[in-house]
C-alpha cells in the first residue's frame, strides 16, 4: 500500500472538478438525445480518463458501464493514432465493448486545443499526445441484427447487430461520413441513431472543453499528480474496508434460469478470498458454466464491472469512483466461461442479466464474511423488453427498448424498496405520456406487484406490473431471468417472487405465458403484461 | 403603504418604502405562529412611519426590537396593530410555511386521484434510486399512503381523444370513497389531461362537493410527463389546507385593522401573487424566501450598474447560489426537487449546497479532509460558541483571525478562541498546525461552494468571467473574494442591507403569473401559435384584472429538435416568429456543443408570462468623496492568508462613506456579516452604500485602488458621473 502524499485539500478540489465534468457531459447527452431510452431513461454513462486511459472520474450513471468503460478507452488507444479533433467510436464486445447496443465514444484531449477556449493559458503548451480522454457510452434502442431492438435470443455475435471495432467517427473535427453512413445503413432507425450519435459527439466536446479549462487553470503538472493521487486514494479506501473484514474464503453460487436456447440452468460460482492484512480480495469464478449458445454470455469487462460495483458499495457515498478501486482485487474469470466469453458467443444479455447474477453471487459470498453489511438478493433481472415495427401514424420504423425495475432485497435493519432499479442499472422509466407520443402503444397498467417481496424480519421490496397494448402488429422480444431461480433471502428470509410475462391475445382474450427469453410476432390489440420479481427477505419473521 | 416581511429561521425582516427611502426593521421570528411576528412587524413599521422618525435607512444602523415577542397569539390584539391603522396597507410576504411543511412532512392527508391502473405511479416515480452505491439508502417517502390512491375508469389518448369517460355513477362512487378516506385535500392528475382536460374537469367538479381543497393537474402544471405533473399537483394539495388557513387568516387580521388592507405572497419564481391565489396554488411558494433574495440581489446589482450576477447566500447549514441577468428575468428551472419531491412549476434556479458556516470537518478513512454535510446547527453549534466539540467552518474562520470576536452578531455572542484552538489541535490529524487545518477546512468548503456555482454557471454554458458575485447571508461576504478568484469572477458586490436583502427583493418584486400550454407542433408552423398566445393572454389579462392589476404579457416558446426530450425556452415575437427558431439554434450550440439548422424543430410549450410592474423605486445616490476609510478603521489584527498571517485593518462598515476605497488585506465588519478583502483585491464604497470589490490575483497591484476608488473598468466612473448630475 502506498503512503499518502498529496495535499488532502487539493485532492478534494480535484475530485470535485473532474466528477462535475462527467456529470456535465451526461446532462448535455440527455438534453440533446432523441431516443426515449437515452433522453428519458438516461441509459448512458460518462467518464474522464488520464493520459494512460485510467478512469479518474465517473458520473453517477449506470454501474454496468462504469467499470467496463476503461477497456473501451484502452481499446481505442491501442487501435488508433489519435490526432487533435478526433473522436473514436466502438461497440465490439471483444474489443473494448460490452454488448452491441452500448455504443461508446472516446475523445482524446490534446492541449493544443486549448486555443479554442477564450482564455489566456500561456503556461500550457500543446504536446503530441493526449493528456486526458473523455468518453461516453449510450444504449441505442436498435443496432441492427436479427431481432428488432438488438436484444434478442441470438446465438452468435454476428446475429446481434452491427459490430464496430474502434474507428474514428470524427477526424480533425470533421465527421467521417462514410463511417457514419455505414453505421446508419446497418440499423432499423437511422434517423434516431444519427441524432443520438450527434448528442454523444456533443457531449464529448462539452467534456473536452471542461478538461481544457481545468488544464489552463492548474497546469498539466499538477493535474497529472492529482490524477495519480486520486487513484491511490480510491485504493486506500477499499483496502481500509477490506482490512476490517474477517480473513477467509467464502463460496457462493446462483443460477441463471437458462440461456434462451435450451432449458438448462447455468451456474455462476465464486470464491472470495479476503486478506485483511494486505487489504486485498481475490475473486475466482472457477466452477461457473462454460459459455453458452444463447445470448447470456458476459465478457470479462462485465465481470470486472460487477466486482467494481460491489467494492464501490463498501465505500462511503462521497468516495470517488476511479479505477483505483480495482487495485486490491485479483480476478480469475476462466476464459471461455459464461463470465469471460470468447467470440463468436452472443452477449446481449451478459450486460443486463448475467451482470446482475454475478453481483448476486458476489454479495451472497460477501454476506458470509460480513452478514450485517449485505442485503438479500434484489430482482436480479432487468426484465428487458424490446419492440420493433412500423408506426402507423408516421409509417416510419420504430424500435423501443425498456427495462423494468423490480424489488430491492431486504437490508439488515430495513425493508427493501419496491419498484426500483438495483445494482448494475439505474435507468429511469419512460414516462407513459412520452412513450405513447413516441410509439404506437397504449400503457394499460403500471403498479406495484403486491406481495411479491420475500417474507422476513425485514421484507423484500415488491416488483412491478406493467401492461402495454400494441396499437400495431410488432415483434416483441423479451430478455429476462429469475423465472425459476428466485431472488434469494438471507438469514432465513424468504425468496422474492419469480418474474412472469403474459400476452393477452386481442382476438380470443386468451392468456399466454411467455418464456423469459424469446421473440414473438404479436398482433395489434395484443396486451403484453410484465410482472417483475420481488426482492428477497432478510431474517426470520418469527411466529406472530 | 407597502410593507415587505420575510420570515426567516431567527429573524423576521420587515421593510417598507417611505419618503423614497427603504426602512428596515428586524424582529425575532415566532416559529410556532409566524403570523405573530408578521403582524408585529407591520405594527412597528407603521408606528415609525407615522412618527416620521428617522430609522434604519439604507445607510443607517440595524436595530432589533428590544425583546422577542412573548406569550401567545392573543398578545397581538393587545400590543396589536393600531386600533385604526392606515388605509390600504399592502403586506408582501415571504413565507417559510410551505418549505417547512415539506421538510417536516406536516402537510395534509391527501387523496390522489388518477387514471385507473396507475394509482401507484405517484409512489413508483421514475423507478431509479437516488444513491447509486448505497445498499442502505432509506426508501423514499411518498406523500400519499396506499389507501389514499384512487383510480378513475377513464382514458385520453396521446392524440387527445377521449377513449373512455367515467359514468356519473362511477364519479359518485369515487366521491364517496374519497369522503370515507378522511382526506383533507385532493390531488387529481389523469393521463394526458394537459392535452385534453375535459374528463379531469368533470372529476374535479364532482370532488368539489366534498368542500375540501381540490388541486387539478391541468391547472397546476399543464405539461407532459405524468409523474412530475402529478407530484407537483400532490405537493399543492399537501400544502393547501395549511397555507389557506395561514394566509387567509393573516389577510383577515390585516384587513381588520386597515381598511383595504391586503396580503400578497412571494412565489418561488420571483414574482408576487395575491394571497388568495397563493392559498389555492401554494406549490408556487415553496421557495418564497430565497426567491426574495434573488430579486433583492438583482435589484441591488442593477442599481450598482452590473447586469450579470452570480448570487451567493451562505447561511449556517446551507448555501444558496444562483445565476441571474439583472436586466432580464432570472434563470428558472422546471426540474426542482424540494425535500425529496419533484416539483415542475417554474422556480428560480436556486442551487443549494449542503455546507455553511456550521458544517463539521472530519478526515475520512482514506485521509481526505471532508466538510459537511453534517452541521453543528444551533445546538451544539461551533466550538467557539462554547458547547460544540467538533471543528466547523466558523471555528476555522476564527482561528484564521477572520471573525471579529467583539462585533460578532453585535457582540451578542461571545467567541471562545482558546477553546477553539485547543479542540481543533486535537482534530487536526496529520497536519502540522491548527492554522493549516483551519485553512484546509476553509478551502474545502469553498471548493464545495465553487462546485455549486459551477453547476449553475459553467455547466450551463456561462463563463464566470462575465459575472459579478453578489454575496450576502451571514457567511457570503467572508468567502466571496476567494471564491471569485477561484472562478475568475472579476468583481464582488456586497450589497447594502445584506441581512435584509430578501425582504427588499419582496418589496420591489413585480407581480408575475405564468400561463402555458403544451402544443407539440412542427417548427414550420411557428406563425400559427399566435392564436394560442391570444387565448393565453386573454386568460392572463382577465386574472390580473380581477386583482385590479394591469399586466404586460411576455411571450416565449419552448423549442427542441424533433424527438428530443428537453426544450430550450426562447422569446417569441409575433412580428418575426422565425427569430425564435434562429435563437434556438444559437442557444443549442452554446449549451450542448452542436446545432443543425437543417434539422426539424418542434414547438413543445407556448408560454405567456404576465407581469405587472411594482411601483418604481430608485435609491438615493450619494456623491462619492474620495477617501481611504481610515475614519472607519477600528483596529489592526493578524489575519491568516495563503502563506501566513498578515497585519490586517478592520473597518466598521457603518462608518464607511461613499467614495472610500480600501486595499486588501482588510476586514469590513457589520452587524450581520463580515467582508474579507483578500490581499491584492481592493474594495470601494459606491454611491448606494454597496461594497464593490475588484478581484485580482494576489501580487497584482498590491497598492490596489486608484485615487477616488474608481474601478479600472470605468464602471464606477460612470456611476459617479450620474450621481453628480442627479
């Protein structure tokens, strides 16, 4: 462990400043994007990286993105000889991405761009290499592929949509029309995509301006030192927490219902080794299932994100989310397994479903070490719904994507929260009025799923019920889990209720239960009902 | 006679305009029944007004009522308002009743009525969690308990078509159910009611039978996004019974004593509305007091000759900051969250940072110095007040010599320097000296303030170098210079009357009401919104006429690129509708880094703001007489600045005269605040009694001020010229 060197005051100032850059990029992205998934649901993340591509600040956005974004920046740095004014774009899960709908943009910040500011900064001279990187990642509602919304039960990455290895979408300040057109020609809703990509580029520029202002104000020498110190500081915080934990090895496992291709459950197993003396943690996923045919494979970046998230949750609220958090961690994720898939495995659900299960498993193991600090399992699925078709009002193609919240697991000392996104996601719901303006749907019902939270001394939070009527024929795709293996309770608390999805057919009124992972052609007037899982309970309820 | 009364936690500030001068009275607040202090304020101001005694003018001293009010409300009648008070007394009120009701969760039992199937949406909200990495975050508290949520069988489509209406029987059943629930107020928010309010109006009419306050979303906030609209409507209902009783009783008591007496209330958006309207729409008053501060700061700054300001009001536990253009309207936001509840009606964009003079300092597990959000509050208070044991920002300022122990709150509070030194030494961690610890606390808290200012300035595309920092509140003037330096703000204004700025703002505010409609039309049809403007303006004019007011309508449109989710508000000129679109592209580029004139634009909302200007007031300007303030210098002491202690002169503000110029380092003390002028900066007193500080980097122009206190940019020169002509 390194000793503390930086002025604690200057460090706090720097932490504040870089964090607000990430937040500001997020605000610009949200306010200018076109798709409801970005503008209403805020399914995006923004972060700032040092000259070596290490994350020094992340906005309070989507946890699943944050731990994995550094890989995107690293991949872009490795692939591209950046020049001032460039912006890279990528989404390839096997080259810095996570799943195809998440498109990442990386802007290298060159000091010579400081001339674009209206401020005197004589002391700061431009160099040949970027001094910082800013990046943002947004979930696009469609990136082509076999299923509308690009979140379907594909069996290879090729069927999941367009795959973009790191490439420049902007060169020297000018958009590369060929690259942009190639992307737009591969998706179902090119206009919306172009608007969202514009917004991502704008957000990058907003970040660039702010980083340059910081450089002009303090000079690069100081910033470099502070960046290093901030990483060290995060590391110290994590080690301080690990030093308080009991030494030992803690095993846990949990299951994904299936991979959407066969019914076979898939296991995720972990062994945590906590070494309080060194303030270190070793995480080994040996024993987890091999990668599968269906789309629930996670690339290593996601597994690392899940570890990052759990470690970050051990720290106080005002701790900085930097890459230094991962330093006390040693990760073993067997190659070719469901937690470290290799091409050509399909990965759409790894980011949204498997990532949640990895967190569930990590927390279950951690609960054996520090039971008073760990809640029972939360919903454990993002209950992804994608719907695609043609909007009869405009005759244009549409692609809708939304995740539905569930119950939060009960906490030692308090009930879980109902109808709230947990762990690796924090996207908002699409307001019903925004949704009906944007898509040919009518929402019929949106309410708590009473009684779905697990029993216990403290109750798990309840899930939600959302009913959507289709006003046109459309392709509906589900990607959900926790149908068979319910969110676990802890300390004799009961499990949360399993999730469900039902179609009520317009013609017959017949109710058909849908599997968790499927794609169906539905008719105008059909109603899709999603019931999301409740959280697990905590503690024995007693006899009364 | 027009009187403004701003209720604060400790003091109730009362201001009136008499013979062209502002008169100020501070009396102790009466938290159990705020109206008692209000009525006492009216009585005292009136007495002074009648006696024509000179008191408490802009340049004068502040004084307190000799003793706090005691006893119960019946005292009012006894000590009371003059038996036959002056006619036409108009009391303008900045109230904390709304804010406190929200914070203390002491509002009404509200029934929430919405489209059947969506009863829980008021609790589900946006399904996201507020604290991303906190497994132990408490559940957000919904203002509506489960048994108070009611559904109506009805539906309006996104094309405004009524798909289903409730039958009369269904409505009757609803009324019965709400009656049986024991609700004290009702909030109605049906899906798409902003686009077609017909059904909502029927439901509203039916529920009015109950004789309890009914708030309907198409009146409170006729805009899309059902959760935010419903939440705003619920807050309105939650506050309605209490505010109605409070305001109408106050108005009645004023009217009893004064023929034609009336009460108006400051709204969160910085304009005045009649008490009757505020009682019906109390959601518009939750930031009533702070809004007065914004208006007051704007007026003071405009008179002093500054157009763009950043306001900085630092109190004991929190700090409010805002950006305003003093020539135009202040920045408004429609995305406020008050006490954890989203409110969508426009409010002044006041950003609150959870740190103030009483914030506690600590080293966290990673060794970083943290300040706040916990506060020592009034009890136990800072170490230097004698009871607290943990270091606060106030203690740090004392250690650094930045508080005048004798004049602190008029000498009313004894500061224990020795105790502070001792306890802070124990808490200084690895730092070498107490001074380093204290300086660190000040820097950290100033960084948090700096971040708060960045949120409202830089993050919205404003460059701080174009602004003047207006500092008020107990701690604002002490930290203003240093903040201005950090943000490259070239100038600090510490207004005259920094302790009563909110009341002054309330006194001078215009009467303002907003009227809006969501239209969702293509940008090419910009010319055709004229008709909607006509309807809104007619509605607005009628409402103002009912109050005996004549207003001027300001027109604006909210635009966005087609399919974006957020709008930018630009002015609308019926002669040149196209200009709105141009202004939108420009604003978009400035804020978000890009614009595209070929992209289709959408008109989302049409807005009319009706304004009836308050009576004009121009403060008296004194001629500037060049001076060095030495007559006001009380002492010289050691004050800590970056690098160590430096001998620093202390000045009594009330003894400074217009034209005096002081080079930093200097401390200027007054009853409610102290101003720190950093080395290298230079302060001067303008013709209105404001302190204007020229902020420079240390080491630049140490000897500071040019003769006559004229600032380098020449603004002072012009102002002085005008005064001489006047």
